[in-house]
C-alpha cells in the first residue's frame, strides 16, 4: 500500500452513562465499576487495550467518577497493608492496575449520547486515530478484539467497527450496518466494507443482521463528523449518526470479530458473564462447577 499508516496509541473509554438498568447498585457508583468476579467491568476493557498495544487511556467520566479514578490510582495504604500481611499476590494485582497505563480523565457533564462522549476526548486525543471501548461489552477472545480491528486498520488506514451477527428480533437494540464482505488474507469472510449505518432500526427495516458492538478504531475526522451531527432522540448525539456523516467522505470497515461477547450492561448478560468468567478461573472454576452441579442444573 506504500503509504504510512499512523499507529493507534490511545483508547477512549466513555464512562459517564447513568447506568439506570443497574439501579440501585449504580446510584452512587458508575456501572463501569460493577465487579465481574473480582475486577470492575472497565478493567477488562483496559486490559484488552493493553494486550492490543494501547497504553494511553482516556476515560470520559460523569458523576461518581472518583471511584474510577481511585481504582486506577496508587493506593499507598492498601499496598502497605498487603505488604505487612505478606499478601504478595494480591499486592501485585493491585499494583499492576496503576502501573499498567497512562490514564487521563475528561468530564462529560451530562449524558448526551456516545457521540458527545467521544467528542469530549478530542483535546486529549489530538489529530490521530484512536480506539473507543465500551466497557459494557466484555469480549472473551484468544486474540483481543481490539487487536483484530487494529489488523484491519493497519491494512486500510480507515475507521473499523466491531460487528456481530444478532438475531433479527434483537436487532432494534443496536446500530446496524449495510455491508459487503471484503477478501482479507488472515480473516477471510470476516472483513466488510460498510455502505450504510442505522441506529436502532425496527427489525423489518434493518439492513442486515450485523450489529455494531462496543469496539471502534476511529480516524480523527470523526470529531468533525460528530460536531456536525444533529441531536436525535433524548437530545443525544449518536456515534452511529456521526459515522454516517463520516462515511460520505471516508471509507469505513467492519470486522466480524472472533470471540464471545457478553452484554454486561444487561442484568442477564452480566450474570452470564459472571458465571462463565468464574468457571474459567483456575482458582475458582472447579469449586464453582461442583457447586453448580450440586444445584442439579448441569
């Protein structure tokens, strides 16, 4: 391809939503801090970003933000206590969190949609391509989902969205794409060129069963597109609508990623993720499996 494609270094984590589906748990705490087994949701996404080579993290926060900031900060009292008690493994786990990333925070004062949240990161991102990760979507994959998207970005130098096939009756909960497959040597049948995007279409109007999931690689032109996106329902600026505007001047690709996605923004999805992640744990899996067996469920 000859041209140099600038590397992606930053990942933006919108974390200013109200988390109404998890009230009262989220009354005083952001939903991104709800624990899946023993780690907050947002940490799974951040570990995915690190495993994909992105160490600069921008978190767009709202109210109750101190919980997130404190989690990724150094906790001297806690580290000291763990050291005194000889709890070295726990100490390493706690230390690793604050060591592993450079993190910056920006406020989104009111929840005006995902597009608006991404726009808040403009100054911190600058004129470079960046990733967006929605912590609600926890993706268990051998190759991190973001890394799969980056492979396609590094080939085309264009924006790339994570896609997943969704049953027709659930499609109205998602942004949906009209797209055609593109041949790709490593990921045959999984790379798409996107022709149109629709936010939450009724099942009969959906252009396909390919839904956009919460992982994006975006080129910096997206900021201009968001700025010219009119607010939709509830006065929110939707990222899908901004991507439609971007699509007029720039190509956008999609990747049907390899991995299992859990919708941890939904109570049932959150419970499913908890069970499956617990079963995969070397320290818990066996005991938890026997417990489930004792309930006569499996």
